C-alpha cells in the first residue's frame, strides 16, 4: 500500500492501455470494455490512452481507499472536469460538488441522514410503503403484468416526498422530476463515453439535457421559493436548507437551495428505484435464493404489515441487497482530479490528471471476488465480509463524499422487498437480465414486467 511518505524518486510512470484497445471496446460494449481494462490492470494504476485525454484507472481496493478516504485531500471531485462538468450544469455548486459550497451543504444536510434520524422516520415510511405497495392489488387480481420500475418509482416517491420533503413536492411532480432526470442521465452518455470533447462543442443529447433541466426547474423552483416563507420550523430538506448558513454565517442563496433540492430528490430516490429493478429477474433465475428470501420474510413478517421492528431480523434480505448493489452500483463512476502531484501504487500522478475509480469495475473483478458474475448473496455473510478489504465493496463511495442516503437505501429497499414478497407471489415472464446502461447513473436499458398474484386470498390486512 502506498503511504503519504512514498519517496518521489521511487515513483514510476503508469503502464498505458493503448488507444486501439480502448476506443473500439468502449464503442462496442462499454461495460465489457471497462471490466476488461480492470482485469488487464491486474491491480496496478494504469493509464487509458484516449488520445488527448489519458485518465488513470484505479481498481485495487487499497488504492481506492487512498483516493476516496485516507488521502482524499489530494484528489478533488473536479466540478469542471470532463466527467463532472456535464452534470454540474444540472446540480451546480452544493452537495454534489466540492470545495466550500459542498462543505456547507454537507454540514447542513448531514443531520437529516444520521442513522438515528432515518430510523426515526421509518414508522411513517413503512406505513406509506405498505399502502403504496397495496395499490398493486388491482392488477394482481386481474392478472395484468406491471412495469415494476414504474411501480417502484411511484412507491419510493410516495414515501420520500412525505418523509423528507413534507409533501411540498407532490408524487406526480416528483415523478415528473424523475422522468426528466432519467432523460438527463441518458442524454449525457455521449459526453461520458467521449469525455475529452469540450462542453462548448455541441453533442448529441445536449438539447434533451437542456429541455429536461428546464422541466425540473419548472417543477421545483416554485416549491423552493414558496418554502422559504414557512421554513422557520420545518424539518424537511428544503426548510433545513433555507435555515442553513455558510461557514462564515451567511444564509444560503436561492441558487444553492435549488441546487441541493434537485440533488436530494435524486439522491433519495434514484438508487432504490434503479437497483431493485434488477432484483426480480435475478430471483426468477436463482430459485434457491428466491426460496430462502421468501422463507425469511414469511417467518419474520408472517401475515402482518411490514414495520420497522421487522427490519433488524431481515438479515438475508440485507445480504441480497448488498449483492444486488455490488453488481449494479448506481453511482458506477467516481472520477477524481489530482490536486497536487502525488504517487499512488508506486505510480507518479501529475497535478490536474484525472483518475477513474469505479465500483462497477472493482466489485466485478476476479482478483477480489470469487466468481464475480454469479449472483450469490452468501458472499455478504459476516465472516466473508470481514475477510475482504473494506474498499472491495464501495457502492456508496467512501471518505468525506460518501453518499448521505446509504442508510436510507437499505431500510427503504428492505421495506419494499418485504412488502412485495409478503403480499404477492410473483413471476417474471422474461427472466433475461436487463441490459446495463452506463448513463450518468447506472440503470436498466429494458423495462421489467412482473406478474403478481395475491399471496393470501383476501390480501394482506
């Protein structure tokens, strides 16, 4: 492991993956190409030759720990860099940026997402999720398949808008925002895959991006402005932002409150909606996992409505979620920029260079995971977790920029899975796994339909 005291004269230049290996693979199958680069790196810090743009690829968990955690001050988020730059046009300066604006937003928002605070909201979230899941009774009894991605979006928005936004944003408006964010995520694909093109040059998807940002602001800006007058005593996200101050005591301006509101709608909804979409085909393809998961939920929940008191006992359910987000980390790329010249893994990194850190790559490498392509929740049994490097698994990032919504995701996702499987028996007509789409956030390229039938003749009380 590299330490901060590594002697500069011992550092070497990184081995380079040539242009003819990089570009054709990224064009044909980006996911397969990225995993191939990771395997070829064999744990070293290597350089990907994209012509004028030559980022370093970091895959070894010990090196990831240095970049995201132990030496994070040397590696910035690079808001104007080739990867963060396009998204900065949506999120601006705030919780998803770096520097003083990020520090202020993080300090203001973090108290809303402590384990104690999130757990205190679970009673209301559990009730809301149970009611929202029950709305699938009609298609279940009629034998109509449901688009589970759309249903999960509805369920998550119902719970999150109530618990964290005090219903200031209606479910229908939240779904409009999510639809626009989906359009943004896919519209930036050309810029993510060809990051060396300047933002000043037009690219496919730019018009879609601008239209989607406009739709988001049409929904959220009136909400942000109206919340200001009633923010004195509210404990929702927007009220908290309006009461927040910068490090030198100034109130946040309207633009930063807007930026953080947009970001937090994404942070609190996107991971759960997207990750769970992959669950149902995996259960159809892995009947032994499905049976064990169903057995745990039946034993723990029985015929009751799922409540917060059940969650600590849903241990296998948590393992299933861990395995799911190992394979499909929504925040699949964590680019960083070298703030000052340093060495990492014995490789000299020049100031201003871009590093690519990707949980999608590290979490699927045979070097760190046995049979990484197999869906195996048992790899998250406690003894196996303890035997692994802590940064072999980092779907929510790490260090000072670790995602605020991590704890919320696990509790919310457990409630959704337990409610669905305690209330219905399901079948996936097409158990083929959805294609991964490397958008701004990882998502399924294909919709997933479920056929549901009530688990109990009269439904769940």
